[in-house]
C-alpha cells in the first residue's frame, strides 16, 4: 500500500489530526463511538425487550 503524500508542520513530527480529515470522516469518527455507546446502554437497560 502506497503512503499518501500530505503536508505537516515542518517544526514537528507528523501527527494524527481530526481537522486533516474530510468533514464526513470526522463526523463518522466522532459519531460512531457515541452510537455504539448508546446502543450498548440501551441494550443493557432492557429497552429492546
């Protein structure tokens, strides 16, 4: 798999940043754990019965 070229600050090492991702991917990365937590909580609380 080829490494994608990207820009980073010259004074520091390359680091992961949410702001470097597209808006849709940022939203998915933030929303997915919240949805998972909500589903686990609702299942544990017995809301699905």
